[in-house]
C-alpha cells in the first residue's frame, strides 16, 4: 500500500508517515498512524532502518508491517489517496536516497523473491 500525501506534488506515492506521541512505542505509533490515515490495521511490525530528516533534530524511522484487516479509507485531511499497488506496476514513488524509497525497493525485492 502506498499513499499520496497532500504535501507531495506531481502525483508521487510513498509510505505512510507520522509523528510519535509521548508515551507511545514506535510499533504502536506505526499501527496508529497507518490506521488513522488509511483505515488499515497492521501487525507484525518490524524495524527496517532510519535516516536523518530535513526538520531540525528529526529522525525518520522505517518499519515493515503485515496487513491484518480493513479496507482502505484515506483520511483526506492527511492524504490525497491511498491504494494497493502490484509490485510490477508502481506509480511514481519517493526519490532515490530516501528511506521511503529503500523501504519500497525492499518490499518489491521481497515480493519478487517469493514468486
């Protein structure tokens, strides 16, 4: 599943992003953000990697998660769109050099290895 965020121009799709709340674990944050923004429940949340981010004193942390339940219902205050994509038919995605692009590549590679 990829999402088109309101702040991204040009039709680019990327991963869900959000901010950690006080008292929340990283895994709880992932599950909450995905559900709030897309209506999808995820589980088996596992760390992928990290990257310093453009905002001062910020860090982007990436996670993989497995679909558990739900239908995509984008929160249009946060997103323009969210969809499931076939790994062989991806839209324009996050640029090279970003943790989001590395996460997308790893997902595509894993899907290819399973076939």
